[in-house]
């Protein structure tokens, strides 16, 4: 590259010319790194704020962030490596990285004290005295440790008589005669259903530590644990159905169909309570019910005993639950989701920039701005503010909706989306009548996401019974997570209690 400095190269010695050429090469390399870093940061901002980010799923966005941030860190490390150590500015500390995470006080501390080679004073007046110290903390990670618990039960007998032998009873185990402890079983469950690590991968990980346990053996342990945990999950479902308002949604759960040599589509139906937005007394919880199909009869079975308000999307399979002849309960009222209405309009706007869709999005955004203001308030306050501020906006929205439907063909894409909103209009207004009701069903969609992640990693369940076990264990893990309870600790403690004969009458 041409020299940026007015230097007479002919006047330089050979050694000086070599140094000059080396500096030019270094400048070129740094400029290339800077260009690369600028391009990566531009891409990162585009993923974060650009229009295309609307079309990415949450998982896809997170993967984009991870890879781009890794690349940016790579460039920064290369820049730091190429800095000249003789320059005082380069010896300054790098800017602090504020996103380092926290180090909880409960974590064990391993203290290392690094003493100087000698504390003798250089002037010969003896040993120096300690006047302070500098302390720093770093997070260290030890990979999962495998250990063997050896249980010894000594036998005692009297030398003077023959009254028998005394020995402590053997501790109870969830799997009698099996190798795994309750902690090992809990680890397998959490790895599969919380961390989305399929059993065959867990088998490979264990093999690296010299433990040869086949995937089928791990599957047997998961199945037995799911069986023993069933009463806990069933009681959790009973608790949820005592609420007067719940969320429900369903997502696909591919299941292997051996007779046809391919997978069939099963479904996990999520039933959840989440009253945290208005400070409800009942803790949040979720139960996943597996069913081989998406028919409304499955929802009717899972909701047996529930008679309140159900927050759902617009799936027509639920309609049978609102009929007077509903089995096992009174007709259910549906609170529909404004977020789904927004998505319908967003699809049209992204496709052709429709002004009608844009206006609908602006009107819905005004409702969501009010919801952001009232989040965390009690139900009476939420309801009062909604009646004062949101209700007039909803009335105006309906007038606008009717006007647009009269102008647009019902068979057009936009007409179909507007018709969807109109068909669900009654349920879209329920949030104006009850301060406990949310404006959308996003809470349940967030609880569906872990199921989708596990589906991506495991591809499918091996059998309908596997889908049932999947739902049971995921119910406890996700309920623990939304209550800020560490899933492994909870599952381990629960399995230990079951192994020790905890009575079903005290499941609560």
C-alpha cells in the first residue's frame, strides 16, 4: 500500500526500511481488522433492530447474536494481540466488560494466596510488614463429576449370647438394585428436558468419563422416574384447574410411528396459570398433556373440572368448550389474544406495506402502551385504567375495523386477516371486563418454547408413551423454573422423598 508519510525511502538504511515496511504491514492488518469489526457490528445491529429481525424466531435471533458476538470478540482479541507493548497507551487496562455475570455468595470459594518470592527489604533492615492486599474473583467450572456412593452396613452380634445379629436397614432407592442414585436420575431428566440433551448424547458424554451406559438403559430410568412422578404432576394439574383463569395452547410433538417407518404428529397441550403481572396470590405453574391429535375432545378432557376464563389463540378446536352442552363443566369463556391480531396484520404489512395494516398496527400499539403502564398494578387499578383509557380505543378500533371490511374484499389476504379479528371480537374485549385477564396469551407461548427447543434437539419422541413422559417431566421442570426453583435440586429432592415412601396424601 502507498506510504501515508512523506518519507524519503532512499535515505533510509536497509534496517530502517525493513522496520518501516513491517510497520506498514501492521497498519494494513489493523485497518483490515477494523473494517471487519465494523462490518460485524453493523450486522449485529441489523439482527437486533432491522426489519428482518421481525421474521426470525427467538431461537434464530439468539443463534445470530451468539455467532456474531463470537466473531466480534475474535476481532477484538486479534487487535489486542497486535498492539505494541512499548507504547504506554497500549499498556493501559482494557475497558471493563460490564456483562461478566455475578458470583453468588453461596458458591464455594477456593482461596489462593500468592506471596512474593521474598519479603526481605532490599535495604537490609529485615522483613517487610503486610499493609494490605488486592483480591480478585474468577468463576471456575469443574465438569460434571461422577462418583460412586458406597453404602456399608456393619453387622453386630453378641459374643455372650445368640440373640441374633443387628444391622441397620438398607436405605430406600427409587430404582432398587439399580446403579443410579436419585441425584443421577434427576441429572438425566434435567439434561434431557431442561437442557435439551438427548439420551444418546448423554450416553456419549458419560462414555468419555469411562462410564458405559447405553441409551436404552438411560431411557429405562427416565421412564421409571416419569411413572413415580405422575401423582405429583396430576396433583399440580388439579391445583391449576381450581383457578378461575388459565392459559392454554398446544404445540406439535412428533412421535415415531414404527408401523409406517416415519413420524406422526402428536401434540403437547400446555395448561398454565401465571398471575404475576397483577400480583396474584397463586404461584405460577404449567402442565403439559400429551395427545395423539389436536381435536377439541382432547382439550375437553384436559380441562375437566375447570369452569373459568381461558386465554387462548383463535384455534377453533376449543369452541366445543363454550357450548351449553359441554361435558364435565359449565361453558368456558374465551379471552382471545391481541398479539395474534397484531401478527395477522404484520404479515400483510411486511408483504406489501399495506396502509390499512399499518393503521391497525398503530392502533394495537396504543393498547400495548397502556398495558406497559399498568403492569404490576393490582386488578382493580388495572381495570379502572383500562376502562378509562383502553375502552375508548377499542370502540374506535371496532368502528375502523367495520369500515375497512366494507372496503376490502373478504377473500383477499387482508380481508381474511380483518375477518379473523372480527370473528374473535367478543373474546378480544374480555380484558376490559376483568383486571386479571391479560391482553394476550404470550405467557403460555413463552412456556411452549422449551418444548420446541427439545423437539429440535430430540427430533421426535419414540412412542406415544414417550410423549406422555415428556409432558410429565417437562411440567415439573418448567414449573420449577418459573417459580425460581432450581430444577435439578427440586427433582432430586422429590425423587428422594418418593423413594423414602412419602405418602400421596401429602403431595401438596
